[in-house]
C-alpha cells in the first residue's frame, strides 16, 4: 500500500529542543513530497506560530492547528473552526 499523506506533530517530532527543523527532518519531508506524499502539520499550536514553519519548508497543504480545532488553508488563507464536528 502506498503512503498518500503524512501528518506531522511539531513539538518533539518536527522541531528539536531549539524549536528548529533539523536538516534530517527537512530532507525527509522533501523526499516524501518528491514521492508524491502530501505532508501536513498537525499541532496544538496557534496558526500564527505554525505558519512560519509551514512556509519555511514550502508546504501548501492545510495546517491543522489547536489540536484539530482549526484547519487553516495555506492557499486561500481561510480557517475552518471545528467547534462541533465530533458530535456530528
């Protein structure tokens, strides 16, 4: 089965202790993208904190922020607040 998407947490996964993306992680993300895998950032962080990392690694996929409470579209710059999605 081919991997089509990967969702990456930021704190302690994508980012090191200095809140930087390591060369190793950056290269792994670029390899995935080159293989056609969609890469998403999924984090408890707010959009304003997530967006610079998202842009830095060249992603255009939506950002999943605030532990899934908000999905921010990087292309349209619109947000979708998921207030009651779990009850639907």
